[in-house]
C-alpha cells in the first residue's frame, strides 16, 4: 500500500513550509560532510538551533532539566504536569534517542526538544532524551555504550531525579536513534516494557527496492547514506555489519530475537528505508521473536516527518505511540 502511494506521484504530499525546510536541511547536511570523512561542525552549529531546558512548565505543562550521567553523557528529562500532581511515581518513562544519521543533532536541537515535549504531554510520560556521542568523532559502538549507560541510569532512578526507580520503562528512537534503541534493548534483555522504533535507520550491501525507487526522496540519497555509514561503522566494515543490517543479524541470532519486548515499528511510504523496517518487524516476529510487533504505516510520510508538528501524520503518530505505551503499561501492571 505504501509503495503504491509513493508510485502514484513523483513527490511526497508536503506543505510548502515543510518542503522548503527539507530542502534547506538537505543542502546543509551535504555541505557539512567533508570528503575526508570529517564534519564541518561550525557550519552545522550556525543552522542547528538549540534550546535550553525550561525548569518552569511550558504551555503544555512540560518542564525539562539536564542531568549528567557521566563526564561524556547527559540526559534531558521532560516531565509533564501529571508527574507534578502525583509525584511521578506512576508515570512510565520513555528513554529516547534522537535521529540524525549518528552524525547530526543533540537533545538540545530545537526539533527534538519539541518532539520529546509532545511525547511527554501526549502519552503522558517522563521522557529521558539521551545526548549520545556522535560520529565520526565517536563511531561504533559509542552511541550504544552511551545508550546502555543512560538506560541503566534511568532504571536506577535517574540519580535521584525521579522519585523512585520507574515501574515501567520504554526505549524509543527515530532514524539512527531507532537503530540505537534497538541495540540498547538487545544489550539489556528483560529490562524494558516495550520498544518504539520510528523509521529506524538500517542498511545492507544489496540495495532494496525502496532504496532504489526512492533514492531522490527526502533523506534518501545513496551517497549521503554511504557517507554516514562509513562515518559510524568500524574501519573496513561493510553495511552488512550487525550494527547496520539488523534484520539479517536477528535472523542469525535466535536467542537475541527471543529476548525482545513488545515492539512498535513506524514506517513511512516516502521513506527509502521502509523495506528494511518491515523486514525488521518480520525478523522480530519470526520464531516468536517478540510478544507483540505492531507496524504503524504512514503511506504519505517522508523520513523524519514527525519533526513537523503541524502534519496530520505527526499528530496521528503521537496518538498511536501513546496508545502503544499505555496498552503495554497496563499489560505489565496486570502481569506483576
């Protein structure tokens, strides 16, 4: 269905503002990625608008604060008004990993700060957004190490930032952050109530049909993808490395597959990576991989559509993520 939607037109149905922003980001990213494998971070800093945490609740009742997990790792906590009313003990915690190809953005990037605020308010949940180290300065496995450390910090009560260790914790991420979320959950079996992978960034040496068909779609350039994977993967590794070709790795490792919690996978019809995302869901289902695997299809959606809060699909995504979290939270409570 999603493939048919993409095939019916040569351009995704985006409002002009979103189309202009996507074009500007594409140009900026291309200009910042140097041929020698380094990144022009000064150029990125001119256009990646960052925002501080806000201790006072915003219009939606969400307050935020930054916390040091270690010298190299910080987490931004987003706390909704519901937590202030009941002490926060009953709310789920969502450990979130932002997108950006392992190379771009941070928890302070305005679009990801805003996205975490929307999740905190819509679910409602405490959202712990993880500022993992970026490639190429810190390639594989640095983001996975940081993600695991952040998750364990949250499970232990977030250094006192939470009133007590949370009863239900979910791990979520978008794009490259969805990849990080997968690997963090794989490293910590049995520790979380669910995984939410929003258009997770996977790869392989053999191009898929969607990667070929949508090579000119937003954020689908094969050249850009190749640069990002070279920056992140170990020297000499191909895109069939287990960090990138996750569906193939899952099929090789039955034990890891069985250890996965209920999972939600978000797929966009204009995302070049959609075939790998559906394959990922299929691999989790294989041989009883996860208790539940939900695939949420957004036929008109480009990669990273959720950063545009005025899109109807972005609003629907919030609703579906909230429903998944609250359903799995209730199931976990009933089983305990």
